């Protein structure tokens, strides 16, 4: 929504207070105002924060203190409750659709029942397809040697849910399958690096072996070697599948994505071993890589059924500013949910703790509020390094693309 449209809602006193909620239509308008603050740009952060505070207070008042009869049309009460509980950036399309069905079809008119039956048939069809995919993936993971390791968590169902709520269409089965496989591999590596019994030296050797593409240095680390073999074989298989789909060799880009991720998790392991809290800029640079957006997304995106050109990779490929921003959102969201639990396990490096290190006078509550509002964070967290392999997606990655090609992102 344009800033000047919002500004026109102010009263003579310069406040939004004249924007009332005394009718269902005005409550619906307030809901739309509440939604718009979630799509603002950084330059609009001050205005959007004002809109957020005003609309949230008004909707809360309408829901808890207002006239109940005003909330009955189109089941507005349910819509308000949902909007306040689930900000747009945390929403999931299919779950939102279910909420809309509950809101709009509380009655049993013939037309609404016909639409509801169609929605149910669609859901049943998709659930059957998704169940078949999950069963095939469970079988794949069961056959992998790493699935027998005591520290390895099952990740198929969680990863499949994460992707299928966003990319659910039947024609994108190959995308979902590849995304889940990449997600399981990321989880496996994360479990290896998080296991208390493994020291930093062995983890560094694991990463060095992967960078060299040679497991011979892991003979005395059998569990590390099993993870290495599982990762290596599947990276080769996924790169080959994407190469066939795109008609060009994508292995170098796949290898580079995993190289970057492993180097980053090794740095995090070193921080954890000494309970080190890095600066905000240091943490964000590493945290963008450890969230594994590139390998999860780009191991799958080549299988969407469309050619992905060099120009596309230069604009939105791995390590471009676009992907770094996506990774930043994923990293901050993850940290907000897990930083206390991970701190109890010795993982002190998180967005919240690093923010507090750089701002000694601020409380944890203030740090959480700042991390949850990225537009207020230090410039380094949002500027992105578009030269990191964005434009240089034309140099380093572009050079690899000219000989053999490929790589890109993930959101978990």
C-alpha cells in the first residue's frame, strides 16, 4: 500500500484515532490496514510501526471488548483472531486457506457446500500424492547408512511438510522430493556437528575432506565417514538429476553450495566449543550460510520444469543479494524460536545474543524486539553482499557455469 494512502487516514490531529471500528465494514478496513504494515519497505519502517501498534490495539479491542454482533458478518471474529495470531511472514498458504474456509462457509447453502466439497476433493487428492512421496522418501532415507547413526534425527516428514505447504501442486513432485532430500542431508550434517561427543578437530577434518572430495582422511572417524559418504553420493545424484533436467553440467555449483555451508557450520562449531559470541556482522555472515537456504532451494529449483539461465542465476542464484535476504529472514526467524534452547546446550552464538553483545545496555526483550523487526537492525544485516557471488556469479560462479554449472538456495 502506498504511503500517501495510509497518510490520508490520519485525522486533523495527525493521528489514526479518527479511523473507527463501529461497523463490520470498518472492522474489515481495519483488518486490511493491519495487513498492510506487514508488507512495508525499510524506508517506511517508522510509519509501519505506527500502523502496527494502532491496528493491533484496535483489533484487540474489537475482539475482546467490542459489540459481538459486529463480528458475526463473514465470521469476522475468527478472521481477527487468525490475523493477530499469525503475522503474514509466518503464515502458510494452505493453512491460511483452511482458515478462510472456516470463516466464509459457516452455513450450508448449496453453492457453498459445492465449493467446500471441491476443496475437500482437492485436499484428498493432494494428501494421497504427498503420502506417496513421503513413503518413497522414508524408504530412501532408511536405505542410507547415515539413518542408522545414533545421533541422526528423522527429518523426512518435517522437511516434506515444510515444502508441501508452499509448493503443493502435483506437477512439482520432483521439486518436493529434491527439497526434502537436501533438507535431510542438512539435518544430518547439523546433527553431526551438534553431537557433544565429536570434537572440533574431527569436524574440521570432515569439512576438509569434503572440500577435497576425498574421504581417505576419515578412516579413524567411522561415523564422520558414513555421513561423508551419504552426503557425497546424494550430492552427486541430485546434481546429475538437475543436470539432465537443465541440459548442462551443474555439479560444480552444487559442490560449491555445500562447500560454503560446511565451512560455515565448522566456524559455528569453533564458536560453540569456546562459548564465543561473535559480533553481529560476523554472525550474520556465517548465519546466512548455516541456515542452508542455497542447497535446500537450489538442489530442487532446477527441477521445476523450466530452464534456468545464467542471467537468472546472476540475479537470484546462490549468494546473490536476493538469496542472502531470503537466508537472513530464515536465520532470524529460526533464532527467535530457538536461541534460548540452544544457549542451554552451549550454543551462545545467535542473532539475539550477538545483538546484545553489540548493544550492552539493551535487555533480552529489547534484543528480541529488534531482531523481530529487521528494518531496525544494523545496515550490514540487510544490505547483502551482492558482490559475494552475485555480480561475481558472473566471475567465480560464472566461470564455473561456463565449464559446467549450477547452484542456488533454500528456505527451511
